[in-house]
């Protein structure tokens, strides 16, 4: 499924969180303003980004192997292969995926995000997570909300400040999902390296990007009322299903997958 979209206008003079993340992952879709922010972040931020991305890939593959065939991915970011639809449609070609982001440069890459198997479907919504009802309304055109859906919110909520009601946003989205759905969420934390938190937060703030790192208990609130899939709320490299986790690798992302009862 594809949707015709006008060519977006991109302000390259200001950094954007999606493009900084692309820089940290070693991508090519960023500009000088994004590189200026990324270059000032500690080297650990690059490793954390890669570990977080690897978790997303493992979680998506596990969900698909469990029979989930519908996905709503919010805060998609700039495509970095393998993308979510490539992972899940490789396991189940009939999987349907809706991507959502509000960064114009992501919209420019919509064609690659909309590539799909003949039996499956992908769609792209230009929308902001701070407008969850808008996202849900558009997602219903592609996804069947009477059957389980995996809601994926990867490396996004730490850019939603407390004043923007992060828990209310996620609750609105989760409450719209039927029983048997899943929430997949990752969030940056300062729990393990508080000495770096000021540098990371200050660097983003100087670039005009708000950042709210959260402690374990604060991240757990996003999953209230849901049933965690083992191993629960852990750091990105600790989340494994099919094999034991490798030796504990340092990471500043909490990650979790939880089932809607």
C-alpha cells in the first residue's frame, strides 16, 4: 500500500532528533547541524544507539514468530535496514505495518518504508505522537483493531517531556489496542552513568532538542497494567528470547515488551 505525498520542506539549519540518531548509527541522512550535536555526545551514545536498534530487530522477529502480524511503529526515524517491515514480513509475508513520524526527512524516505511483500501492506502517516488520536484514526485504514497489534515506540519517549503528558499519550495508544496486543518501548536513562547525563542532556538542549532521561521506575510506568514478556524491563543487550543474553554489556537504554491483557 502506498500513499502519494508532496515533497517535504526540510530546515537543515536546526538539528532534529531523528537525524542525530541517524548520525549515531552511522547513517548518511543528516546535516551539519545534526552532526554538531552528535559529535559532542560521548562515544557511548553511538554504542547505545546500535544496541537499542539491535533490540528492536530481535523484538520484532520474536513478535512475528509468535504470530503477531500487525504493527504500529511510532517515531519511525530514518530507515536503517533491516527495517521493521522487512524483519516481520520475512517471517510472515502477510504482515501489515504502519509507520508514523513527523520529521520531513523521514517522509522523503517513505518509498523505502512502503516497500512490501505482495501479500502484506505498509503505510506511512505523517503525525506527531503528541496527537495519539490522529495516529489511531489513520492507522485504522490499514490495521484491524479487532485483532492483536504490536505498538512499537523505540527511542522516542525521552524526547517527550513531563509537561507533554508522556504517560497519558502511551495510555491513549495502549487503551485502543485489543487483548493480545503488545507494547514495545525503549527509553534512555541516566541510571548507570549519571556523570554523563548532564553532558548528554545539555548537548541536546543547546541544539534545541528537549531530552528527559528516566529512571527504571519511571520507565516501568509506561507498562502499567500490562504483562511483561521475560526478561522484563532490562537494558537493551539483556533482552533475549531464543538464546541466553551475552555477557552484560553496558547500555543506557531500558527496553521492554509487554502484553495487553
